[in-house]
């Protein structure tokens, strides 16, 4: 399986600097994955711990909220960079570490800040795009169902202690019945 770095490196040659648009697209791609994970995790916790069933509208709102949270993070990072650029522009020489910016770093910091601002703008657009939100919400709902069903299977398997008088086939049959019952209950809750 390829890592995210491998995928990103296929988008551009290694060592070649990304254009602002390419960098923005890459960050948006990673941001959407982060949003999906965050929403799915919140929904799984809501279903398993709180015994509540999120609605499709909940998923849509959660995707929008996560996009706006990411936007806020990007804007905060851009503001931090604005300050760092001011400080670095008056400092000569080379930095001692990755956080010691100097005048030589200002061009790259400005590019990074521009990408962050472009990403923040794009995240706002996505958060207000009804078609995008509906598509992402539907995907999150499906992933949540899969995650919950997997969790239920695990819980059922761990909680059923083998009866010493049952054959392995009888035990498997009882576990299958329990899994089906639990999966049916989750599907019923998801529909309500």
C-alpha cells in the first residue's frame, strides 16, 4: 500500500517545488481526508458511547463544521507566519533550526503563507457547497456504519465466552446470530 507521501510525490517530481495551486490542492486533499476521519470518529463515538443516532443532517453539519475548524487553523497559522516574516526579514545569516527563520527564508515563508490563505479560502467555499457537503456526509455515514458494525462484531466476539459444552460450530452459530441481531439494530437506529 502506498503512503500519502508516495501519492503526493507522484503529483510532482521530488525536489521540484510545488506551485501555489499544486500546494493548495495537496493541502485540500489532505484536509478532506482529515475531515472525513474526524466526522466518522465523532459519529462512531456518538453511536457507541452515547447511544445516539446521527441523522444525515448531522453529518452534513459536522462536515461543514470541521471544514470551518480547519479554516480557522489555517488562518491562525497564516497569522503566525505573518509575524515570523516580519521578524525574519530583519535577520541575516542562516537559521540554527527549523524554527529559526532568517531573511533568506522570507520568500518561502511568504509562499507558505499564501498557500495557507488560499487553503482557508477554499475550505470556506467547500463548507458552503451543498453538493460537496452532501457527498462527503454520505461517505461519512457509510464509513460510520462500517466502523460501528466492525466494532459490534469485535465486542460480540470478546463478550461471548465459550461454553465448554458447545461445539465450535454451535458457538459460531450463536455468534453469527448475535452479530446479525446487533447489525440489524444498528441499521434500524441509523434509519430512524
